C-alpha cells in the first residue's frame, strides 16, 4: 500500500509512476532504435501453466458460449438454446436457493432487514450471532485467515455430530471452496525432483482439478483405474499396481479418493474405505478425501461414510498415525451455492509444525470471502426442531434431494435403453459418466482432425443439438473406451428432453459413421 501511495504522490506532483529522479519524465527511445518486444511470451512463460488443462471449462465450453452469443445475434441454428450440462452448477440449472441460507446471509449483508416481519426470528438470531463474530460487526471486514472462529467452532460441532468423534476447530481451515483447500494441501505435500518428486495417486476417471493442480505444482500424477464393470468400484489390486508403477518414476506420497465419485457417481462402501485406510497405513501415504457430495446419495443400499469416522472406528494404530485431509463445500449437496465459493478442510494427525505452515500458507490469501463463510455456517448449523424456520428448511432440502434421486434414475434408464450407450447406476453426486461405443470410422476421422474421439463426438453433439457435455478424455479413461460426463441437474422436464435428444443424436451419429 505504501508503494502505491508513493506512486500516486509522484503522479500528483507531475512525475508519474516510474518518473526519473527529480520528477522529470525519461525521454522516449530514439526513433529508428530497436523495437521493444514483450517481456512475457508463450516461449518464456511458466511451462507448468501451459501443461494445465481443465476439461469442465475447456474448449467445448468456449464454443458453447460462442454459440449462445450467435443465437442472441439471430444466427440460425438447429436448436433454440444451449444447454450447459458440463458442470455441477445447481442454481444455473434452475434450482431455487434454500430460504434459510439466503435469509441469514442477506441479514448479515444488510442488517437493516432485521426489522422485516417476514423473516423468522431464528434467522435474525443467527445473523446477530454471526455479525458479533465479524470484525466491526460487518461482513465486509477481513476475518482471521483460517476463517471466523465462531464458524470453525460450528463446523467442528457439525463434524462431531456426523462422525461421533470430537473435532478441534484448530484443525479446520475455511477456504474459497473445497478446490482452494485441496490445492493448499497439495502445496504442502509437493517436493523433490526427478524420481524423488512427489507422486499423487488419483482415481481415473478423476475430477480435472487434481490433474491441473498436479501439473501446475510440477508433481507426478499416478492414476489408478476405477472398475467400471463393478459400478466404478475401487480395487485394491489396482491400487497396488498403480503404486508399483508410480515408484518407477516418482515418490508416491499422496492418495486421493473422491467419494461420492466425480465424474463417476459411485458411493464407496464402508468396507472399501477401511481397505483404503489400511493401504494408506501400510504404504505410508497421506490421504486426501474429497467428500463434497456427501449429501448426494440416492441409490438404495448406499450410504455415505466419512473417512474420518471409519478411521476412528478402526482405532489404533490407524487412528493414531494415518494422516488425513477431508474436504467439504457449500457448492454441492442440497445447497448448490457455487457462487459463494465456500468450503473447508479438516486435517487429522497432521504434524503440529506442518499445521503451522498451513496456517502461514492460508494467511497469504488474507481470508476466504466472509459472505461465503456466513453461508457455510447456516449449512453446518441449520434450523433445529421447534425453531420457526425448521419445517420449511426440511421441506426444501428433502424436495431437492428427492428430485435429484429421481433424475439420477431417469438418466440411467434412458441411456441404457439406447443401444451402444452403457450407464452405471448414478448412486450419488450430480453426474452420469456413460460409456459409448464409437464406430472405427468415427475414431479415424477424429484422429485425422487431431481430436480425441469422444471430443469429436461431443463437439458434433454441441453443434447440432446445443447440448454441452464434457468428453471422458478430459477426466481420464481406459485406453480404447469413450465416455462423456453430464450433470443430472437440469429441471426434470428439460433433463428428459435432453436425454432423449442426446440418445437420438448418438444413434444418428453411429449410423452416419458406420
């Protein structure tokens, strides 16, 4: 700030920022001299950034946005709207906000609403409590870098209710969405070079945040394949294979698990989680559990089990030494509040000195957005039975989850009625990840055009129907298989039309390239 102020003072004095001593402006270079090129060029920029790819907002989404602009400009298309089924953004797909969450947040942002008789008293009480915890009693002030202390305490109580295990607010760090927390933990874990550089075991298919962060941090990605034939199950033998392969080229130190799965929609059994914890213990791996879809479980017989809960139920020696970072977010679940960018990480069995370094790392960003922290508090500290807002809150929450469960079944049913498309049950999360058979001629045409075959299919689908889905190659898949990821979030009527149009297009595509 001082440097900026000094520059402004110099400018006011007539010198301008970068003025020569004495306030005089340096003369321009003589005409005919060498032309100054840019300092930063594609050739000398950070090569790690060039390796970063993020499929869910990649080239196909760029084209979808162009098509939307063309439609607004009146350019004729064989469709009337672009349906962006590429990303899990519930409110963009028409989901209505949960009333209590927005009431408390609105009260904190505009406290004068406390006089509005239409807002229930329990929402007003929550807002007063949260504002008292904010510096200057304002949501516009910075918070402590790990987050507002009161909110971290409420998160700890939420975790204790969920897991039956005590949680310490000092082990909880609020973040700008779970994504930000995941990258922070990876930053702590990455070191070394060559064969000693950190390897990170990630599921394939994986959420592209992981591959992007690993590339940016110049770590090594070690993929372990989920078993599509077993409803995207996690197989220990495959984990061991991947670990052995990884040790030939790097030093695997981290094991990432996404449960419920993204993009695959599976829900891991308690037995599977226990096996993974034993594996991490035996192989001395740091566990990262991405659990942001923990509210999104639909399949009969499936249930969410947190890694922390299972870890502590297993007891010593596992509960005493296995290092775990688990992540949650307000962007998913029944909330769908992606735009507030709020989430948290809880660390378990982390070395105290390393935890201090994590505190330092998050302090560089000052603090997560305070409105997001406030909304997070309403999620972990919802209305209780007997409070004025409880009945409406539960009605809205249950309606959202019931509708998602119905859409999960609808998606699986329609895709599996289409010859050549194979869709596992969507047990949880917000996506389906169907496999599709592509004719050899389509594969050859795609390769001749320099495209992955499933990208070729998805781009054709977008151009002819306006449906935007993400090719499986952006998430990783077994060689010779082709998939796409599609969110189940559109309203039921629109989702049914989307599924039928997509299935019809696939049938036409296969016929064209047969």
